[in-house]
């Protein structure tokens, strides 16, 4: 099942609400009616001991209006909050935030239930986009309960708005139940497929297109896994995983193919590679999802000799400001990949030596969670900078072009190699007249154990 899009209006609303704590006035003297605060807001209402206290109205220059009870300068008690963006909250407040029982409505969505610190927290009912959640919420998200749609009803555990954990999904049609899925779910995917009970043939509608894709996709991934070549005794093999995250642009498909070709110049990875790609033509490669990435890593690790071989991972997509790698497939909603999630995937592997290439905006945030003495990490940008060449009009990302083509992998001296890569990127940035404040500043980490191993590894003939 795909992630519901109904959560997005809430996420737009809450960051605005959570910061509205500055209703107190520090002045010791009594305030006049219609007092104007330093932030430009105005207040009309009861005053006590120099604070807004009692019934009142606070209006902000942005158009936000709070009407209700105040206590010692904070919104506290029953009140209403009206936003110029169109959402409206009515209910209880504590110390300036929505806390207690309340109702919020925004662009066709409605939540009624408990709040804590400006988030859904406790028992509640959320309606949007033709579906209803009746659940226990924590920090703005459902954790356990029921999700009812036109196609069926899920009852069980949630994570990040996905069906995740133990749960049951019952398909429904116009006249009768069409079967059910009971068992374990991972980020919206049903992974315990033997528990499917078909009570009647499932028609093409509402059998979800998503499920058809995922079943076929697992078969494509298994085919790649089964074709992996074994490692060669007393030889340094490389096993390669490529992940193209954003399926709305073809540049990432070209990118992972260039990366494989560049690596092939040093290692025989033709039958030692798994290629995962989100793309408009979803049949090109297996999809890049968090479960498929974890499965691919496990499969590569099973073939490797941890004392002789190198695991090479190339991740490319759009990067989010929080460091997450965008995983996006047309027709399916996928959770993004964070560096912390990826680090957890690597933890159980036997593979010691790793080369990780991350070509995405803000990818510098991947270094700290992943670095160790046996790993070389190269990222296309600093933690707070964007990188370039990720549009459909590009043949590949700039960083991939520099790493695998313009400079090329020269692993015997990774420091010199990365200096050349960095200089190549800087040259391209300067050639288009980019200001220094926008330079990407690629980052790297070289573990000392890996540095020594790479210096002794036989290099390909020029």
C-alpha cells in the first residue's frame, strides 16, 4: 500500500502553530488596550500584572488571529486560531500551543481528538482525501489503529503514516469482501505474502496497481540476486550496488549506468552488481525502495569475502535539506532514505571495506553516520549545500561525471583523487559564473585501514 498523501496539509500547518509562544510582554507596567508587540501583532483584551490574562484577541501582521483565553501572557485555555493559509483550529491550548482536546480543519482535511505541543497526540480521528484514520497518534502520526478507504480497511500498526508492523488489510467491493492480507508490513509493503486469503476473485479494480508492481518487482530483484557471480579466491573483487532514487527524471538512470561503466574499468562487476532504479518505465530495473536496498546489500554481502573484497555503493537522487535521499516512483509513494537508516542496513553486513558515493544535495550529512576506518565516503556537496546536474536536461550529475569519467577512480591515492574531483567541480561551477556562496563543496572521508589496503591493491593498467 502506498503512503497516504493526506498527511501533507497537517505538516504545512503545524510548523506555523508550534512557534507561536511569544504572547507575553516583558514590561512590568500595565498595558493599554490594543497594545502592539515588538513583532507587530496587536492585542485587545484583559490585562493583569502587565500580562495578557483573561479573554482577548491577538492579531498578527501575517493575518493569523487567536481569539480566546490567555494566562500570564500565553494562549492558555479554550481558544480559536485562524490562519490566512486557510486552516482553523478550535480547542484547548497550554502555554501557547495546541494541547488537549481540539479540532483542526485544513483544505478538506479534518482532525478531531487529542493534541500535545501542537501535534496530534492521543486518541483521534483524521479525515482527508476520501480516507479516515481512527487511531492512537504520537507526535503527529498514527501509531496504531484503523485506516478506512474506498478500497478496504487496514487495522494494525503504523510508522510515518505507512502500514508498518503487524496488521490486517481487508479488501472491500460494492457488495462483498474480496479477501484480506494479515501479517507483517514494512513501510506500506506486505512482506508476509503467504497469509493472503482470497475469498473471491479480486477484480482489476480495486486491486491496486501498486501491489501488482511490487509483486513483479520482487521477481526482478530476485533475478539480479540469482545472477550474481561468486567471489574469486585470492583476488580483490568489487560488488556494486547502484541506487537511482527519483523516478520522475531519467538523468538518474543514465547516472547509475555511467557509474557501473566507470567501476568496470577497475573491477569485473558485470555479474557482481545490483541496479535499483525508480523510473517512469518501472520495468527497467527493480525499484529503489528501502526494503529492496536492504535486500540487495544482504545479497551482495553473502557473495563477498570480507577479507578480500570491496563493497561499492553509488546513491544518486535529489537530496533533502534534512539529509534524506529522495525515493520517488510515479504511482507509488515511498519513504525517503536517511543516512541513519542506511547505516542500520550496513551494520549486520560482514563486508568490511566499503566505497560509498552519494550524489545528492546536502549529501555531506551522510559522512558522520557512515564513517569508519574501513570506509571511503565521497559526497557531492557539503551538508548545507546543493549539488548540480540533476535535471532531466543533464546527461548525468556533475559529481558522477567527475568521479567516473573526467577524473576517474584512482583508488591507490584516494586523497589525490578527491582533490582532483573537487577541483573539477569547482572549475565547472566557475565556468558558468556561479557565485562562491552557491558552490557545492564536495566532501570526503578516508578510513586509515582502507587507505592502507587500497595502496597495496593491484591497479589496472593505464
